[in-house]
């Protein structure tokens, strides 16, 4: 039951994030363009997205890696379900983290160093 609620909350957040671009939030293009800057700022230690960015990279590597073919070969439906869940989580995380990063960039630009 608790697991179902967590999944429902994750998919609701994903749906909200997708719609927010049409309602004044950052567009998908701006979010995707922010990814390289976010990775660079995280690597330099300027942005505090370390663990989240690492998990996003690991999830991407898992989905595109040849090792992921093994579950599909033996457990066809379940192998595809794990990919679907991972991609849904990754999409939601990328959307929320890029929005957070873009807000961080705005705040950083407002700070004047004397």
C-alpha cells in the first residue's frame, strides 16, 4: 500500500512537472540545456546536487547499458517494467532537479560580490 502511494506521488509529480512548462515554468528545452551546466557546476562543487546528479547518471547508465539486456532476455515483461520505472523516476528527477538548478542560477546571479 505504501509503495503504491509512493509511485502515485512520483507519477503525480512527473505530470505536474511536465505541465509546469506550459504554465510559466521552465520549458523542456531550457531544462535540457541546463543539464550540462548543472553537471559542470556540481563537478566544481558550486552546486549542491552531488548525490542527485550521481543517481541520475547511474540511472541513465543502467537504462542504456548492455547489462540491462539480461533481465529482458530472461524475464521479458519484468525486465521491461524495471526499465519503465527507472525511466519514469529519471524523467521526474531530471525535471525537478533542473528546475531547482535554474532557480539556483537565478539566485546566484542576483548575488553581488564586492
